């Protein structure tokens, strides 16, 4: 995987912005400014509204919502973009831009899917609009805790806590907030979804049940293709073909 230079010495934060993090921050800020100009019409059209998704087939919303933020103040987008820089930069250096971008989108859309499922049980969620990159940010936080479990994260910028413990704390808060219903305008179900989807996705790449399921599906798919076109492996063993195809799909 590609790695990026840290940009020299620094005393605060992870250093210079990496390519995907830079594009994401610029995109979010530009969309936020446009939202300030256009107003609620843009929020209702591009934000995540379960009613619109289920009843009017607004299937773009689980993707577009993560690029919008509250226009009632600067705090929402400021905290999310600061978190994206602090946690995303180091992860992109480790993973490379391609995998980082894929993971960011998967956790963001996964967070939206979680909100959609929970909206079927809570009317307030069903009719309300959800905006923000928080689901994807929580996914990054989960990954940070898995890859750098002993790195200190400063709670309220004062108390150093190991990353793995910090993730457990915010995960517990998101879980209990989600099951007790919405509150305070915070999309707790999206936060929880970002954590859960991020965990399942990373575990699947490390040899979990999802990876085995995907591997079996690819074997079945290649078997059908060989039967249809009479393709044979020639001098190579079939196991080598399975392995090569599998490597292409996980990278």
C-alpha cells in the first residue's frame, strides 16, 4: 500500500493533509457553504430522510447525506473535519488512498443503513433528516483504535486515554443512546452504525466469516464461468487461480 511522508516535524496533530483527507475536507466545506446559500431545500433533498428513501426512492441520500452538515453553526462541521484530519491522515498513510477512500464510503453508507433500519422502529427518526460525516468519522475512530490501540487520545483535550478504551467509551455511548431513541439532534444510530460496519469490514479482511463467504462466492462464480466457456487452468493448478482471483478482489 502506498505511504505518504509526514511532512517533517510537528508538535500537534498528525501532520500535513493526505490526498483523500484533503479532498474530503474541501468537498465538505464547499457543500456546507452552498448549503448556507441554498438553505433547507438542499438539506431535505440531499440529507438522509428515511421517509423519502422508503416512500419516494431517494436512493442517493445514504451517500449524499455524509457531505452535508448543520448550517445553524460552525461547530458540527468543525468537529467532524478536525476528527477527519486527526484520525484519517494517519490511516491513509498506512492504508493508501484507495483503501482509505473505500473504507470511508463503506462506513458512511453503512451508518446510513443503520439509521434506516432503526427508523422503522422510531417515528422520530423516520421523519427527521440526518446530515453529517459522523458515521464515517466513527468508522475511522474504530479503525484507529484497532490499528493504534495504545495511542493516547485526549478526552476534552485534557485526559489521555488509550485509543482502544476511547473507542469502547464512545461505542457504549452510541449504543445506549441509539436504543433509547433519538435525542438532542444527534444521530446516535449513525454513530453506532459507523462503528459496527467498520468493525465488521476490517474483521472480514483479517479472515472473518465475511471473507470466507466472499471467497466461496468467487469460487462458485469462477466455476460457472469455466463451465460456460470451457476454460481450464492448463499447466497451473486450480488452487493458484482461486488464490490469484481472490487477491485481486481483496486489494
